[in-house]
């Protein structure tokens, strides 16, 4: 069901439904992809999940405004850290007041990671054990499936990369400037500087994108195809579905 289509009398406390909130961004994606790429992709994944579980998922419209200061050199519409944290906390508070007991913030932009995790830490101070609010990036949930689909080596999937370009070719090929597709992003032989969305880093360091790319891409979009895009989308949907079905039944938080 779609939250924005409900009547207010249809809202109310329910422990079984998962309120699904897609988190996107509006930021540069190199010379070949539109600024709405993150929002478009995570919104599509969430919509397909709701279509599969209409009785169990309450879908909110994608939140297009994200935390993207690292893209300001090239172009973005962004909230700073504290305002974005406040946005997430306020949004969750309102959903909880409307009856939500389980919320999944489904992320489509890496820059949202730090402020959302901090926001959920603050929110926990005012919620009891009957409340479950989770945050997950779709590529992390689908990491195993994505590895079986990708063709690029380590470093090929980061931003406006093989995966994102493939998905946009599958969804809206008219929005992809295929003549402008080119690899980009500084890679190093150091084992500590191998950047890839499917390779976790044992440390945290912030770079602005113009410090590590020439044109805003990090990865190898030349590996992208529409056929792979359809596979990436299916993999993401299946992985998010698996998580939600399990998340619906979490009941481990004890009240002491």
C-alpha cells in the first residue's frame, strides 16, 4: 500500500507492516547520467518491493533530498549533516506517531550513511523495545547477488559506475548519454585505497569528489549494459524482499 494514498483513519498501530522509506539524492552522476539517478533507482526498487508485498509494506514516496556536500564542486542539491539528521529523526517520529512500529529506511546514496546512522542513534533514546527502525543500502543487501552479475574488476562499482549506469540503461535509456561514458576515479596499488561499493573499508576518510575524479564518475561505466541493469534491479528487489520478510518478525528486543 502507498502511504500517500491512505486516508488518515486507515493509519494506526501495527506491528506487522513495514513502512518503507526510499532515501535518494539529487547530485551529479558524471557526464552521462542525470542528477536524479540515486532517487530514480532506489525509488524503483522500493516500488517493485511494494508490488510484491502490498499487504505488508507501506511505501512512502522517495526522499529526493540527501546529504551530498562531497558533490558540490560538480553540482548537487544537498542538506548539511545536522539538518539531514533532523529531517530523518522528524520523519521517523511522524511515522511512529501515525502508527508505524517497523520502519526500513532503504538507502540509495552513500553520502546518507553517516547522518542516518547518527540520527537513528538519537531516535533510539526516545523509542521503546516495540519499535524497530532499520537502515540499509540496497547494494549491501544485494552484495552477493551483485558480485555474480558484475563484469568489472575491483574499483568498477562506485558512483555512476557499471551498476548504476546499467540500471539507468534498463530504466530510462533516453536519459543516458552513452557517448560520454568513460571510466574515472583515482585508484591506487595500496591495499588500503581499493575503493568499490562491494568492498568494505576498515577505516573512514572523507574526500570531495573532485579530489578523486576528473568528471564525477568513480568506477567503470563502460561495462554497463541494459541487460545487466535488469539483472541488478531484480537482484536488489529480491534481496530487499528477503530482508523485509525477515524484519517483519523481529522480536528480540526485551523490555526490562
